[in-house]
């Protein structure tokens, strides 16, 4: 980590690409873990502005969702996860999570809703 200004970790997507202000570079296929490592045989390169801009957008989306590398290393070393924050934009998923949260509660739930009507809408449609 001493060679980079900032490192982040993202669970889930498996992607390997590089993007700068003017160039995009990626392997043509996902490599698998081979012993010894197998060299990449083909790469995709582009300096087309629209493609570079699109890949910068993908990178920024990943970067914004990722946690700091130091935090993730600490979580692994201590064997615990500090939690996650997620914005849910699908109303049916929000409702299901809300109902499951209520069902799993043993003592108390602290819930923040924007208005009283938002609470009433979520319980009436149940």
C-alpha cells in the first residue's frame, strides 16, 4: 500500500481494467487463477473518447461503493465486518426489508422515515 495514494476494496464484481484520462486497457477475458500464473494473451485497448469516458464512469461507480483498503484489512484481521450502507431504490425491496426487520427484532428498532405519511403508507399497503 506504500506505492499507492489510496486503495479500496469492493466485494462482488470481478473486473480487471485500467483507465486514465485518455486511454482504456483491459484483458479480453477474465483470467483464472493458474499455478503458475498464465500470461494474458489478448488485451482490449482504446483511446476513443466515448469509450474512455464510459469506462471512467464504471470505475467511479465501483470506487464510490468500495471501502477503504485499510478498513477492509482491519476487518479481516479482526474477523469482523463493520457493516454496510446501501441505497435501495426499489420500493418492493424496501418494503420487504422493512417487514423482515420488524419480524426479526427482539427488543427495539430505531427507524427514520421522512414523514408520518411515509410510515402510514408502508404499513397500510402491508
